[in-house]
């Protein structure tokens, strides 16, 4: 056991020295600690197992197994993976990291962002993203892509789900495509549509498009495109392009009134047509009589043609 520890310690020291040698080229040194490590100095690839800890800049990663390239900073971790960078913590079954610029997490992925207290969130906030697959780009405004759908939840604002999701954590801008659904418990608000764009940092608004709808305190608003503003007082405000739909009873009353008006118009129209038909029928009869009279006048009498005279000649 002691010999094994010494070997591992020597390997770890070798990795640290190799990382330091590459620091001038890559700017940021890396460090690997594990129970067992196999390292190829020619390729710069290390395979580690057991109590793994990888440090690279502000990134910290742990797992049961790992393959790490000291030169390219590419890492593959498997089993009980935990990755922390700045204010974001990711847990998953497996993760691939490309020099921190792009991370791919798979299997029971939970990404948590801890937001420090500020003017907008006096008590801070905790934002949680859950899915089976998440792509994360830390240097691109903390860009998160959830291509197979998932759930985003804010301890302060509520939940956001969709078939496909995308977000920029620094800007608090989230996009959901396909069955987008927003629930804000503090505002007693629920909204959805084919697509939803949520802007939380400055305006506090959600732009819903395609079969869009929003409900607050039993009031329903619908429209093909609907912009909902999250007012500070918690009340829902919508753009004029959205039309408020009355409750069911009121809707039936309006429908009955429209039906009565329509039936009245049909009745009047039918009466007018009947009167017109009756007026038109009188000249028609007269015309028939006239034709009959004319026909009698031009009829040749039976004695106008004497067959006998014709025979004698």
C-alpha cells in the first residue's frame, strides 16, 4: 500500500511538473490527483481512477474514472461526476470538457447556479437546470443548451419547461421551443405557447408565440403572439395585441346575443324575399292570360277552308 501511494505521488508530481512546463504555452496550469494514474509523457494523456480531482483555473472536477489530456486540457470523466466553475455546479453520470470552453454532460444532469444577493434579488437566487443532456459554454455568457428538453427552476421566479431549451445565465435570457410552459408561483401566473422567450435581467417579460396564452387570477389572455410583463406588483400586463377572453358564462351570453341578431336578420331577409316573390307572380299570370287571348284571336276558323271547292277544281 505504501509503495502504491509513493508511485501515485510520483506520478502526480510528474503531472504537475509537466503542467507547469506547459503553463507558459497554455497560460493556465492544471493539476490531477487520484488513487491511481497512468501517464504517457509523449501524448500528455493521463488515465486516472479512484478519488479523482482535476483542477484547471477556476474549474474543479471529480469522478470515479477520468482521462485527461494535459496538452489540450480535454477531460472525460465517468461516474458520480461533479464539476464546479465559478457560480455553476454540475452533477451527472459522465462529462466531457474541452478546455472549459465547452462541456457536455450526460445522464441525470443537474446544473445549479447560485446567484449572490443584488438589487434585483435581495436574498439571492438559486437556479436549477435538470435534463438528460446539457451542453454548457461557460465563456459565452454561460450559455446552456438542453436539446432534448428539461426543466429550469428559479427559487424566486418559478419554473420553465419546453421540448427544447436554451439560455444565457449572465443575461437571464431563456428560450423554450415546443410546448413551452412558464409557472410563476409568486405572481400566480401561468403561461405557455409553441415558443417562449423569457427576459428576466432588465425588463422582466416573456414573449410567447404560437397558440400563446397566459392565466392569472382566473383571467385568461390568448393570442398568436403575446408579450407578458412581470410587473413589480405581481400583476400581469400584456400588449394590446392580446385579447382578454371572458369567462364561460359570459361567452355563452355573447354567443346567444349574436345568434338572436343573426336569426332576426334571417327572418327579415326571408320576409322580404317572400314579398318580392308575391309581387313578381302577378305580372306572370297576366302575361299568361294575354298569350292565351292572342292565341284565340289568330286561330283560323274551321269554315275558312272548303275542301269541296278544292276537289272540284
